[in-house]
């Protein structure tokens, strides 16, 4: 099977993941317990949704500082799917900001916490510290995605998780 065919067959998972992540960020304050770490994640600034109707493909972009993003929630309730979102991830004393998109699950506009090393003492240290910070955030997102997949493939998904997600989406219409 060609790579593009595989992506097309599984791209729904990325859209479902972003919707589930948005749901979790609002209903559980975005807290994820990963081993001995607590990760907090929330949507911030921009959400892009897409859906088809009788006139073709329609894209809705919502941006701003509103925490509940009412217009985006309404678009979600109107059968649009999240295809890109700007997220903030907080772990320990660090905070990252990035956009995550589907179907490739690409990170865009990735901002790490400030690197506090002196480049005169260790010029290579700045580079390695930056890479360490990127890996920490990507690893945290991998863990969150793994939790999503575990839940999504669980027999509880259609009877527990999916109805709660659908109710949250429908509540966005009001």
C-alpha cells in the first residue's frame, strides 16, 4: 500500500484526536497524568475546522483569546472537523506552544521554553538543550496520543467515551 493511501485511510484519527484533546482540555482542564508527571494542555489562539457540504469543501478558521471559542465549537457541532489547532503544553516548570495539524500530525510554529545556558561557556549546550526541550514536548504528545489510541480502540469507546464526546460537541451549539 502506498504511503498516501495509508494516510488517507487513517487521517480520521488525527481529526478525532484533536477533537478528543479539545474535549479533554475543556472538561478535565487538560490534565494528563503520565507516570509521575502531570501534563497540562489547552487550545490557544487558533483552530481550523473543515467539512464538506452540498457546495463543496468549507473551512472555518477561528482565532482569538476567547477560552471557549464559541464559533469554533458551533462549527464542530455543525459537522466540521478540527484539522489544525494551536496548543500550549505545560509540564513541570516549562511551557511549549505549537500548532498541530492532521493528517500528518505535523508540529508547526514550535516554540520551546527559553534556553538559559550561556553560549560562551558551552556553545553546543544551547543546541542540545533546545533539542532536549523539543524531544520532551514531542514525547509528551506521543504519550497523550497513545492514551487516545488506547481509549479509541477500547470496547468502552462506543459506550462511554464517544457518547460523552458527542454530548460535549452538541452542547457547543448553544
